[in-house]
């Protein structure tokens, strides 16, 4: 089995292809002064880029993990998510409240897609 790593460094890869699947790391925003919806939009755009780099797309996402710094951001993040998904092809998903690496980060998202 061939494993392909994308945007890798000494600590982690942002995306890994293995056995017909693409796994992204937990992707976090860089614009830390933005609200939860804007951070989610930024993160989802980065996921789009990573999936394309690996030869797949959001329509082939089969599972997603969403970590929210505060569960009260769920509606704003769900709005960004629904716009990104286009109202179809919804994957299985888990959403949890979690303490993120930087307190200014409001959302982190990781996905698994098929090729």
C-alpha cells in the first residue's frame, strides 16, 4: 500500500492518502480575530484545497470531526458547514466542545474522504 503525505513537516501532515482514503489533520484557522462562522469558512476552504491536492473533493467526505471551543458556536459553524456542503452529501459527523491549542481558535475540523 502506498501512503502519500501532503503539506508534511516534522510533526504532522495536513493530509494523508492511504488505501483509497484521504485523512486530514485537524485544520485550524489562521485569522484568529474572526468570529466562529468566518473561522469555519476559512478552515473549510483549506480542507477543499487539501482534498483537491489529494485528488478528491468534499462530495466524497464520509466522516468529519468538528471541535468547537464553545458549543454555543454550533449554529454559526453549522451555517458555514451547510453552505460548504451545499445541502447534500452530508457525511457522518461528530461535533464536540474542546479546549483548542490557542484560545483565539474557535473551531477545528478534520475529515475523512474517499478518492
